C-alpha cells in the first residue's frame, strides 16, 4: 500500500501540498497543480491502494485554503470503494 504523509507544518500553500503529494506518489512532473488534476491523479493516476495522512492541518496558519483540496480527497475516497483512505490528525 502506498502511504503518503502531508505535514501541514511544512506546507505554505496548496502548491506545496500538490508538490509533496506528487513527489511522494511518484506522479508526473506535468501535474496541473489544480483541483481537477488532483481528482484525476487520485482516481486514475496514482497507484492504489493508498493512504494519505494529513498531519497538523488545524495547526496551519491558514487551514481554510486547503478546504477544497480536502473535499476533493474525501470525494475520491467515497468513489474508490476502500482503495483510498484519508486520515486527518
């Protein structure tokens, strides 16, 4: 199982999140850095099964900027029948 850990103490913004996600999941250098590209990667490009751990999200100075990203991740979880797991701690 692919395990990805995104530590929000080390992320400044969504671009950092996308970069870390793609690096840890061996994604393409041409990743689009947007919500549509995130959906496509989570549901069709990334190796599954996978678990994404979102650490210290609420400790980020601006956690609201990640709300849409987390929503896309949760929607992907719902559509992938257990192949993708997200934990927020």
